[in-house]
C-alpha cells in the first residue's frame, strides 16, 4: 500500500507522482529555473533515502537538460557508465555510455522488462531522459518487480524459479541483430571468450552465423533489500510474444530451432503458453504509465522496477544510461 510522500527542502520539493502509488517518486526544483546541479546535494540525499523503497524517482522541471547534462547526472552517482555488451535490441551510442532507447518502429510495444534480465549480469541502475516527447503516446511504462513477483500465481512462480530459463538466440540472417552488433566486435575469438567467461554455450552454424544458449534466473533477490523480485524476460523472448501469423511464417521458413530468439525452461522443456499469458496479464495489471515531459529524467533500480515502451506518433527522443554491474 502506498503512503503519500510530500516533503520540501530549501532546494527541492518531493512528492508522489500519483496518489495511488509512490513509484515513481517525483522530485522537482523548489525554485523554477534551477538546474539539477544547483540542487544536487538534496537530490542525492532524497534518492539515497527513497530509491530502494519506491524503485524509481522522476526528476521533473529542472532547466538545462540535454544529452550532456543527463550524462553528467548519471555519472554523478560514482559508477562508470556501462556499455551494451551482449545486446538484444538495436541502439545507437549517443556519447560514451549514453544510448538511444531501443530503436523499434513506433507502432511496436516493448513489453515491461528489467534491463538485461536475460543474462546473469545486469546493471543495478538505469536512467532515462526525455529530450523530445512524442506528440502522442511514447510513454515508458514501469512496474514494481516486487509486486509482480507477489502477484504471480505461486505455482507458476515456483515452477519458473526451480527450473530456471534457457534463452536461445540465433543471430543475423536479417531476422535479428547480427552477432557483430550484439557483441560489439567483428572478431569471433572475442565473442567466444566472452561466452566462455559468462557460461554461455555457443556454436557457429554452417552458414557462419552464431547460436547461443544461456541458462539464467527466473527470480532474484535484491542484494541490498533482500526482497524477491520477478526477474526474467521469458514473456518477451518466447515465440508467443510474436503475432500468431508471424510465428507461423517464421517457423515455416527457419524452423523452431532457428528462430531469432526463444526461451525454454532450463532443462530445455517447453514453457506453457498459459503461464506466459498469465505473466503478461500480471505485468499489465502492475503497469504504471505517465506521459513524458521534455527534460524529465527517470532513475530506476533495475531489479526493483521494470520498464517498457508504448507505441507513439511523431518524433520521440529518449536516451538511456546504465551503471553498477551486479557482479
């Protein structure tokens, strides 16, 4: 149950964005026109106190927000910004650890997910910044991963937790990211070394393309709060995430084993689509959505809060940064 938060320091005003929940916590300048740098000490104290309680904070109304200001804000927390190694979606680097958000067509929804939950190494912090708000839609929905975990049917939750998940990816062939883009290299030896270091099974197929398999967690425990969270991308990677006609077409062309991406239980057995549909329903129920305002900066604890993307019309520019690897 959410508790209304409303405080004010000499530099910032802190409140709940919505009366229904405290995710995200809203931080605004007490004096219009102030930059985040002017209010930095108060912002940092507030984030330190509340981020792991709420899962995310939204900074709104600060002046001078651009690519460089956003990068400085993300770096100010003391961790080097991470690169998108072992990427699963197309992005463009804006500037040294700052990237465009996933470059999928505007008519496509990106389901709620925790960043890089399809691996065993992920960022603990992720930041978003709205440089240009779309004329319609384009929200970045979020959800409390603790609430998702607690809402999912316990039988489904236990089945996923005990069996774990095997993510299978077939790169390239015009269907998904080429391995060169996913791993950020043209050197097969570098790819193989990365896979060995991260316990990722790999094989080079007869056509020269790469297939990987990795067994990962379905649930996780936050290292600091010790709370359990739903932490995987099964609903997103599974072939059932595609439109039924596209599923049928893809399987008829490349076969199930060569789908660009799919996911199984850790033992290789099929995941029941009814369970995945239940998970998607829970995510929809837990979803929190609010319109972007230009200059907004959203900071999430990546284990405590999932994020996604709504469809949109018009120009949209939201940039992203990540830091603090979990391992």
